[in-house]
C-alpha cells in the first residue's frame, strides 16, 4: 500500500476531513485531534499496512508508524487536508487539564525544531574537537595551521541555527496555529 493510500484511509477511518481538527507528528507517531473520538475506527486503523499500533491519549489519537515513515504519511495527510485543517471542524474541545494542553502545545511547537538543534549541537561538538590543540597535535598541527576560511565556514554553519532560532520558533508556532506566511517568519 502506498503512503498516499494509507493517508487517505487514515483520514477516512478517523471520521473524515470534517472530524479532523489538527494533525501533527512526533518522531514515530501521527497525532490527530478530532471533533468526535467516537467516529474513529481504531481497529481498522490498526489493521492498515505499515501501522504498528494506535491509542488515544490526552485528547489526541496517536497512530504509530515509526521513524521516517511518519514524516511521509504526515506530508500526504497535509496535502490531502490542505493547510486550513483547524478551520475545518468545530472548535477544539478542551480535553485534559490545562497543564496537559500546555505541554502538548509546547511539544507540537518545539518537536519539529529539535533535529535542527541536535544537528547544530553535534556539529558544534565536532568543530570544538577538531580545533582543540590536543587533537590537532596528534596530526602534527596547531590551531594556527587551520585555514581561517575553514574556521569561518564551520562557525557560520553552527551559528546559523541559533541565530535563526526565533524565526524557527515563529514558523513552528504559526504552523500549529494557522497558515505560514512570510509576515509571520519576519516576526522571528
């Protein structure tokens, strides 16, 4: 079964486009907030190809696809639903405590940014290792023998993500709460 077919089936089995209020994902799960959880056919969703399981937690229906695959399924679901998913259905029910809703909101905003921060942090660590005198001396080099352009290039790569962190947070926030436009990114 192709990813597009799986996405179409998931939408159908959670009650259709009209029942979906928002869609997000983490590293392994597709997270769907629905207007009426009684419309979800959990057994049929779990029987779909490539679905490893599903459960309902804190007002979210979560379908486990696994790392990598969930990104592809999410993209297909988004392309089918369009960018105005939250305007599609009734107002979001306040399920769970205020604390649970706040944690879920922060998770939805910051989880997409984590890979950028992790990659930048790893690259900063690698740059730090490669510029250490003790490490360079193993190869008969010193920090003075490193080309300035190499240092500048690695610094630009590592500092860019942190310089644009406010823009990344704005992008992620507006992605959760509505359409992304250039004006929202400029706020960051």
